C-alpha cells in the first residue's frame, strides 16, 4: 500500500506547476517579493517555488524564507538554491567570463535538481541572464518547455538595464514599469507599476 501512495504522490507532484524565481541583492529582491505579494496567496500556494539566490546574499535568503512563512505553506513547496554571482559590482570585465561559467554551471544544476521549472521569472540580477539561457537551451534541445518572464526594475524609467538589454529579445514576456520605456522598446509590455 505504501508503494501505491508513493506512486500517486509522485504523479500529483508532477502535475503541480513549478515557478523558479530569481532574487538579487538589494532592490531586486524587494521588487520581486512585492511583485509576488500582488499574486493572491491561494494561487501562489498552488505552485511549487524554487528561489535562486546568489552566494553571499544572506538577506535575500532571509527575505524569501520570511515571505514563504507569510504564505503559511508546507516547506516542501519551496526550495532555496544558491548559485555563484555572475558578476560582482565593479568587477573587471576580464575576470567576468570565469565567474559567468561558474554561475552557468550552478544555474544548470539548480534548473535540473529542483525539478525543471514551468516558468522562470526574473528582474535584473546578472545570474538571471544565465538562468534564462539555461531555460532557452533546454527548450531548444527539447528537454523543457519552460517559459521565461522578465520584469524590468521600477528604477529604469527611460532605458533598460544591462540584463534587460540582453534578455529583451530572448524572453517570452518582457514587462516594463514606465510608459517611456515601452515607447523605446515596442516588444515590451506595460501594465503600469507592478511593484
């Protein structure tokens, strides 16, 4: 009987959609959690959630854990993964490629180990670029059908961030929070201020 319940539980778990949410230090995490708070709790609780945080960002781990506690969901519906930073603020462009490779490998591992996500949602940290590339690569080879969503930072009132510029042509949906930005980037979606 225990074997049958394990098989049923595994099947049910396969039917529950998985969100992968990228958090970045400082304002990126605050904006992402504000965005998630706008989703009705009952709807958000129906998804498994994997938060991806860069190493050394204990505050984002703490904020994600606090947000999950506010939802009062079972801990098994949420995982927090840590990946190396793609690039540190002020880092030389000469040393960046090596850090990007390390981050890319960790993103691949996080992408597969937590279960292949149905949706990756991100808003600006450099690791988001690499995670979206992993999602697109898996889609290209037929391993996953992951959809990607990018929400540009509220602080970007006229132009896109570096991550936004890179991901603009790549993600499935690209949201901006200011009408002036929408005018410059017609593929972007403007739904007002989201955070």
